């Protein structure tokens, strides 16, 4: 039987001498999850966030940056979790980490700046109980110029750089949820090789997997 999980108050942020308006730069890489399994090389995004933004704000920004459209039933159906290298765990209300020790847990509404500063490493998991999309994250800088990288100072965390191919949340390649893609529209036929006009989901996934190892 696992030890009880207690909700702890987070430690106060260390004094830095910097104003509260300093922005954090966070590198987020999608490493695995959903129907696609492991991703290599991992697609990634750089996001800017204020220390006063919450982990819930950051989770929403990451989900948007990685193209998630099915956010229904969250919570409890799309639970989110942050696990910090420092030993802290951040959870949606009512969720608890799977650990045998008494865990240091704070709610996802907690401010980023209480637990994160430059160099901090952590993971973010979207849809913990189902798709389990795992991201490796690091705070790469603790005082960036939001106007320079974002063109302004938004109310919420926002991406400002990115790379890689982002898979669909449910592994879909087209609108109709079937195993075979429809023929391409006439104005695109000349750009698509005949052999690629009709292809199954399994074949497309096999092509993607093969291309990763070339």
C-alpha cells in the first residue's frame, strides 16, 4: 500500500533582484505518446512565460503549441501532470502521483516562479490516463525579452520558436476516420504520384517509421 500523498505549500521563490516582469524561456520537446509511440527526432517548441503564470497556463500553451484539439472531459478525462527534477509534482486537482513515498504535490493552479528558474528540468504529460503524451522540458533562460521574441507581452504563455513534425492527437491523417484515404481532388492529382493517391493508415505509419531511421 502506497504512502499517503499530501498537498504541500510550495517553497517561496529565491530572491533574484529581478523584477516580476522577467520572462522565462522554456524548451519543450515531445518525446512519446498516443498512437505514434516514441518520436525521434522529437518535435519541439520554445515558449515564453512569466513566473506569475500558472502551471495550468503553461499546460494549455503546450497543448495548443502541439496541436491538440480534443481537450474534452479535462479534468478528469484529460489529466495533466508536471514532474520536476527537484522532486516536486504538479497535478490537476484530485489527481495524485504514482509514488510509494510521501510526495511533494502542488495543484496545477500554482505559479511557475515558485518552482521553476533557469536550468530547471521537468516533464509534462498530457492525457495521463489515456494518450499519455510525454514532453521533456527545461527552463533555458530566466530573463528574456518578451517584446523581442514575441513582439509584445501576452497575457498567457506563448510559443516563439519551433521545429519538427507534430503528430495528430489521435493518429489521424485525414478528415474521414476510415482506414483508406479518399482520392485527391482534381487540382492536386498532378502533384501526387498515382501510387500515393490511395494509401492505408498502416502503410502511412510504416512509411513514417522507415523515414525516421534513414
